[in-house]
């Protein structure tokens, strides 16, 4: 089986998975360090708090935890919090970098007791490593093959007890035996606008940017329910205010976001392009994922993991067994009728209509 491609470029400011080095440092400074500082996801926070407190009271490592959801919603942040809250060391690894069982064995055998092992994009780990992980998660043990051919023997190796925190943007791609070995799965949801305002307010305070409530609310409405995008748009607004020598006010927000092609409901160029193809080239669908990806010149995984979840969430696109279908709300938003013409109310422009 070939490895699925990583989500690649979309639009830089609104691609929830794109991280430059500068951005990683910026994000690092903004990451909440405790569950109480972590905004939103109330249910998941409560569940995690209970699980972690119980483990501390019983003086044992917490159960393995799977964090599932689109990029930029706080999976890495939560993994770090899980380690901080229990005062445990944290090891970071990533699924695509684990290409052989040996890569995983090297990580597992060097864990210290109680360590939290975070594996990002765990669905992209090699199959042979996945199988090794089953035994490691269940019995804190792995079998290492020594020698080759007929003389090869397997030597058991005991591991220090650890907590695996796996993150995935595509929980459907995890094999059941792996999914079943997590004691708890948290499905992260897109954030509500009032939660994003809190994320932004906190970030603005941390970077020392004076910004008013209306400007915050405007950014919150345009960041696709995603804290990473919220922080990134805030940064662009700060740049705009800095360069133009003005305040980070509503005018700066409008100007900065127009410059970066983010519309009033957070759609970017790629979202509009996907909708344009579905609505105008395929008459509203159904259209298959791969056809759609080829038509917009993107990886199908980018469309599936990055673009679609938001379009589905705002009720513009539905996934059916026959393909993707545009909803009446999408037709209305873009001022089109399903017979192909513009509706009388007009609507928002699709690029290149
Ligand atoms: P993921 O691992 O799901 O892609 P991250 O954990 O890296 O997402 O989060 C991206 C950024 O968004 C982090 O730097 C953090 O500052 C911010 N963030 C995410 N979730 C929250 C939250 N609930 N509260 C405050 N900031 C958040």
C-alpha cells in the first residue's frame, strides 16, 4: 500500500496545517500550558481532567489517548498539556517518520517510566510499526527480531510504562485493532466564534497587541473555527497595523484579510475554487473526491482533511456515497441557481465565474 500524501499547500494564511519555522516559534509562545488555560472543547477537557486526575491518584500512567480532528484544533497542544499536568516527560514523534518497525522500536525502548509519547499523524505510520505498537500499548513489551532468515529469533524486550497520545486528522484510516487499544478517544470539534474570541484575546495579550472587541469578533468570524488560523490572521492584522502605523482596529482587519483573500465567512481561494468546480463544472455534484482534487490541482488528502470539513460544517457541501454535493445554501451564498444562472439576489462572487 502506498503512503497517502501529506496535506500540501492550500492558501498560506488559511491552511490549517501549514507551519513555517517562524510560525512554529510563534505558536509555541501561544500554546496554553494547562487544561484550564485551554479554551473551548469543554467536554473533552472534562473527560481528560478526570482521566488524568484518576491516574495521578492511583499513581499509574494515564490510559493511552487518541486525539482526532482536523488540523489546527489543538491536538499537539493537548498532548503537551497531558504531559505538563502530570509533570511527565514528553517525547514527540510523527507517523510519517516511522517507516519501519525498527524506527518505532528505537523510540519505545528509550522511553523513561511515565513518559508521554506523542505520535502526530499516527495514521501515516508504517504497517509493521503499527503491529509492534499493539503489543507495546497493551503489555509494555515488544518483540525484537534478531538475525535473518531461518536463524532469526524474536527476543522480548520490556518497556517502561508510558502513555501514548496519538493524533490523527483521519481517524477513519486507523485500523480497528489500533483504535481499540486507546483507552480514550477525544474528537475535537471546530470552535464557536465566542471561543475563538477568547483564543484571540489571550494571544493578543501575549504578543502585546492592543485590539478592540469588534476587531477580535471580526477575525473570529473568519478563521474557519480553527485556533491556528485565528492566531495566524491576528499576526497578519498586527503586521498591517504596524506597517500602516495605525491601530489593530476593524479597518485594519478588513484591509489585512482582504489582502490575504479571506472572505467574511472565512472562505479562502481554495475553498471558493472547490465550490466553483462543484457548482459550475459539475452542476452541484455529485462529484468524486479524486476528480475534484484533480480539477483544483490539489492532493485529494488536502481536499478531504483540510477543505471539506469546513465546507461540510458550514453546510455548503455534503458527502454522499456517490460523491460531493453542493447544498442549496452554497448555491445561495454564491448567488447561483442550480440551472446555472445568477439568482436575482446576486450573492458573493466566485473567483473567475
Ligand atoms: P493541531 O495539533 O491539532 O494541528 P495545535 O495544537 O498545534 O493543533 O494548535 C495550533 C495552535 O492553535 C497552537 O499554537 C495554539 O496556540 C492554538 N490553540 C489550539 N487550540 C487552542 C485552545 N483550545 N486554546 C487556545 N489556543 C489554542
